[in-house]
């Protein structure tokens, strides 16, 4: 049982270290690729979002990788109505 706990804590530590390394790179380059308006955020904003970046780094990494294709266009009912199409 103790070995399983040690293994789990080691895995969690590795996940958090990778998340912290990702957060540095993400603040430096990735944030502007995913959300250009967030680039103008203050240091307070960046401090507040860093724990979320560390926790959700695999999801953000995927979004960052696909952001090279351009930002996705919103396709809500309101946007479709503004464009004049119901589909």
C-alpha cells in the first residue's frame, strides 16, 4: 500500500512540475495564440490563472497546438442569426 501511495505522489509531483514548466512557456507564448485579448492582461491576472494552467496543462497544450490553425469561429444561434442563416 505504501508503495502505491509513493508511486501516486511521485506521479502527481511529475504532473505538477510539467505543469509549471508548461505555464512558463504558455505565459510567454501560448496565451496570445489561444486568446489574443488575454495577452494584455495584468500580472495579477496572470498570477490568478497560473494554478488553472498548471492543473489543466494537457488541455491547454492541445488547444495551443491547434491554435496554429487559427482561432475557431463561434457558431452559436446568435451568430447564425446575425449572419442571416438558421443552420
